[in-house]
C-alpha cells in the first residue's frame, strides 16, 4: 500500500509539470517520442555491447591460445 501511494504522488507531480508545459496532446506525443527514442538507444546500445563483447572475447581467446 505504501508503494502505491508513492506512485500516485509521483504521477500527480508529473501531471502538474506536464500541465505547465502544454496541452494533453503535447504531453502524450512528447512521451511517445521519448519512449521511442529511448527504446532505439537501448537497442543500439545492447547491439553494440554484444559486438564489443564478442570482439573482446575473441581477442582474449587469441591472446590466451599460445599459453594453452
């Protein structure tokens, strides 16, 4: 119950700040753009990290092969 109350307070505060910035259409469109933008960033980031990790692992394997 405590967590629910906190979430409600946070949402109310966010709505107040959004109201100051513009109308309801502006609020929802900004949120959708932000959400889409962040999804793309995370997709690119994780794809990059997979590539970087594979490159790092392959380089480590190459370095350790002579020792083995």
